[in-house]
């Protein structure tokens, strides 16, 4: 126990020295304020990642780089945020992978249904060479990919009926992200897939102009979707990353030592969010059950996987060699 205590103390001293050294690197830097935007509320995992990032960056730059967080789509929807980053009117954000894939098509390989069998499998690919290659490709569209946070495994909710097989989806109006892979996936499952921004979807669910949506448990819980959605199916049909992304116009103006801090802080904040999401999911599911939502824990996964086979036929070669490389990495 004494050895462990000494080791812990040594580690603490080491981290403190590194932090002090980092802060010293910024003594002559002019202060910078960066606006980090996202489209969800303060209870969401994106905000957890953003606030951790803010804490790490401000500590390690001795306050010379300040992060100002804009939640709740106050600066626009995700496409608007990305376009703003490209031209320098928005500094950075935590953005769902689906909209990012509209700018770099290969990023949509992660959206393929039932690609990742577990969160750990996804992290291995995202944090490895394949994930980094795809982050680097964002520079081709004037964006800087920094790290993969997560939206998580997506699940289906609706206001009409319990869903156990694809046949149960027949005719339901399901909101999907504005991404063709999601649209095609849900059309193959038999739904009337309706692409729309998340802010519009919330209103559409309240008004009953759509029947359902698909998102991870943390989103379903933080937005109180039990108020409009009576049924959830734990389909875990897609693992959706999210990306810490910055506009190249702003990135290129930062000194190298600030860029290094931002990159490491983004990765650490992403890993922090993943851990928090995992810890909170069972509590969130219970809270949704207690609120009256009927949750199907064990749908017919084989039927769902079989139904989306045409999506792989359509997109399998569209993402260059990324799909076979991911599949090989997962073996």
C-alpha cells in the first residue's frame, strides 16, 4: 500500500510539473478566445466532452486559450456550424459524424449499420491509423479533425407501437440524420425515412408530423423523449462517432504549442465522455422505464441485420478501401 501511495504521489508531482511547464510555454502568447458550439443541451454527452475540453485547455495554457461554449444550437445546426468553421465565422465544435460525412464522404463508412460489435471495437478503429487518416482528410475541406468523441450506439424510438422486427417499422415516419447512409438504412428496414436537422425533429415529434427517431440512450434521456415517444427498441443499429472539429482558418492562426494542447485535450475529453456515457446508460434506461417508456431489450437482431444487406451492396465500394480495412481490423 505504501508503494502504491508513493507511486500515486510521484505521478501527481509529475503531472503538476508537466502542467507548470505547459503554462510557462504560453507566457508570451496573446490571449485567444475560441467559440465551441454544439447543438444539444447541457445534460448531453457533447456538453460533457466540451466542458472537459474547456477545463483542460484553460488549465494547460494558463488561461491564454479560453474556450467559450455555445450549446443548444445557438450558433446554428450542425451543417451551419461546419460551414461557419470553413470560412472562420465559427471556431470549433463537437459535431455528429453524419453531417461531417457530407463534407468528406469517406467519413460515412462509420455510419454503416451493424459495423461495430461493441464500443471497444469502435474505439480501437477510431483511435488507430484508420481513424486518424480520416480526421486528416478533413483538411481537404478546410476543417481540422481533432479527435473522436461519441454520439454512441443509436436506438429506435417511436410513438406508435413496439418494434421487434423490420416488418414492425412498415410505414412509420422516422427522422434520420441528413446523411444518405442513414436514409437508405431505414428505407431498407421499411420505414419512411425523413432526413431533417435535430432542432426541427424535436418540434416534429411534439406536433406528431413524424412518428419516431433514432439516437443513443443519452440523447433520448437528456431530451426527455419519453414525453413524445412511447416505445424504444435497443437496436444498436449504428455506432455514431462525434468529432471535435475546428476551422482551418482559426487553427492556422494558433501557435504550435497551442495546437498541441488542443489536440491532446480533445482526445482526453473524448475518452472522458465515452466513460461517462457508459456509466450513465443503465441509469438513463431505468429512468426512461420509470417515466413509462416501453423498452424492448432483445429485438430480432438477425432480421434487422439481414434487412440492411443492400446498404452494404450499395456503399461497400463507395468509401475506397476503408470498409475492408475496418473489417480486417475488427477480426
